[in-house]
């Protein structure tokens, strides 16, 4: 079933270089792996549109392919175009679909056609001795550009620092593409700001072009002054039984309408995330990187105010209620000193 679930090509279909993310489905019809030969045989693996409403990766890849349209690629390039059916509707995922960035080997998702697809793509790239892996995403909230890694390894840090000095290390959630590929090569996730910002496209394009020209990743330690490294220590979700809103006061949890301004800002104890209409009920569930519930360590409700208990740095806070329901409210981070 998995072979039918995605296409594998050795050429670029007509129209791909100029297609919008919404129009890509009419060209590819299903998730597609495209392998393009280059001077250096070990492939760079790049995944885009694992979330259908995050088109920067597609746009950066199109710019990259246009640059090399009439010349040989410096390195073999394997491109995976992920959830193009969701992209056709500009949605993260369709109802009934799993999250395409939670289906990779190591996932906690139940077996399905998508997890089988991810296993096969991973196996194919392992056999091809993949050089490095890059998964490109956007944020729905107000966040800076940063790279994520899943191993505190010198080559991973070097690969991430090519994107910028802001790097986040995490080991949860499970089943993300970069964590799976970390078993076979240096791997990063790029977070390129909000969708359709040209700066994000240009930044990702320059990064991919640089990766094509890197013959070998340095194995020496990165200098502490060259990187700002943070560790994701908790994922925060809103309890499924809790109704929430940013503007309707007659709801269980009225979230702060300026909440996304807290992203990548070190906030102090007592900072208010919102108003809980039920003083006795904690509306959030925070889990550490091992899956343990640590809500009380980070949050409390005082006189109806949902407050943070300790100094921390949030990321991925957004005003998009659909994304919050499909994914989470935010992540909490702490600085790592090398």
C-alpha cells in the first residue's frame, strides 16, 4: 500500500517550478519523492510541506532548482513533497489525517499508510547514504528564524549554525522527520517565520544552496559565542475538555491576545497567560521530554489568572486556534551553555 501512497520520480514534472502550494496537487496528485543527480553522489534530503499551510520550503526549493536549471547540481538532491492534499486547501493537515511531521520512524502514532510511507522513504535514503537532512517549516505565531536539532552533536550543531545562531534542541514530540533522520545523518528542522514572507524564502534558499556546496561537515566543537542554544523542556497543550478563545469572554479559558509576543522572550514567574473561568481547574497539560506530566512545575491559577510559575522562554505561541487544537499551545525552553 505504501508504494501506491507516494510517487517516486527522477525528474521534475512540468509546471512544478512555478506552482503555488495550492496548485501542487494538480501536478503531483500525492506525496512525491524526487531524486535529482548531482556532482557529489551522497544526497541532501529536503522535505517540504509536511504541514500544508507552510509553503516557504516549496518556494525556497523552487528558487534553488531554477538556479541550477541549466547546470549540474553540486550535490545529489532528494526532495520530498509531503502533505500536498492539505496544501491544496492551505491547511496544516486535513481532518482525519495524521500530522505529517509525527509519522516518521520512532512515532507514537498508530500504524497507517502514512507511517508506512515514511518508513519506506527513510529506508530508501538510508540505502543511499544520505549526507544530511533538512526539513523546512513555518511558524503560525510571531517567532524568529531558528534551526532545531535532536542531538547535541558537533556536526548537528555545525549544520544548524549555517542557518543562524539561534538553535533549539528537543527530543519530543516523537515521530518528527529530523529525529528519525538523526539516526543516519546530521539533520535539522528550519523554522522560517510566518508563511509567504520573502525573507524566509530567501533565507531557506541561501541555506540549501550552501548545503549543496558543503563537501564535509566540520567535526570540531562550535564556539559558545557563535550560538544561542536552547533546550525544549516541556510541551504545553490545552486540555481537550477546555473551551478556549482569544476574544470570547464566555469561554473556559480566555487567552492573552498578545500572547505570541512572549515567543523567544525570557519571561518571569507571575506572567499571565490568560484568565481561567474555573479557578479550581488547571486548563493546561504540560509534559516534559519524557512524556511525564509537569504542569504544576510551570503553571498555576491564582484568582482566575493562569500564571507561569518559573522563569522560562516560550516558543510557537500562536493566535491560530485551529493550529493550537491540532498541535499544542506552545513549548517551553531553557538556555544551554556550551
